C-alpha cells in the first residue's frame, strides 16, 4: 500500500482523505469533493491544519535555503553583477517574496548611487596647508 492509498481510520466521513489529498489541500490545491469532505469531517480538517502549520514552520526556518545571499542581493542592487547573474536574481525575485522584499527595502533605504564604492579621497581628509 502506498501513502496515497492510506487514509486515517478516525475520519467521520469515510472514505477518508489520503495523505496526498491532505497535502494538496494544505497547499490550496483542493477540488470540490475534497472541500465538501473537509466541511463534513473535523478530523481531516484538523490534519490539513496540522500540515499547514508544519509547512509554515519549515518555511520560517528554511526560507533562505535556495535563495541568494544577502551580499549577492546587495551586489544586485548596486549593479555589480554580470548579465547572467542579474538575470538569475531577477527571475528569483519574481518568485520569492522574501528576497523581493529585502531588495525593495535596500532600494528604498539608500539610493543605488549612494551604495556604489566611494571615490578616492573620500576616506582621507586632505592635508592641511600651512
């Protein structure tokens, strides 16, 4: 028996939802029969809520697992990336709200021209003339 063929015996509206159906419902991929089942069965609805909670905890802990580093996002904002890297980051930002908000925050806080490397002489005061 596979996971998608197994359902919980505590379900009050048999046949119960399979594990695959519970995960799909937690992901928002729900069809009308599943929606009706969840309205009738508090046990399966609780399983869906539990999967959503687990997914939320995982996202909060692993949300940057496949994301570019903050240093790379800073380089993106400063225009220091080569065209390939810039395209990759741009695509990632279109699909990752966490990184997109980080970039938006960086871009709103300091204009890109202020983030660029300072010109020579900015770090050192001119010598006083006598």
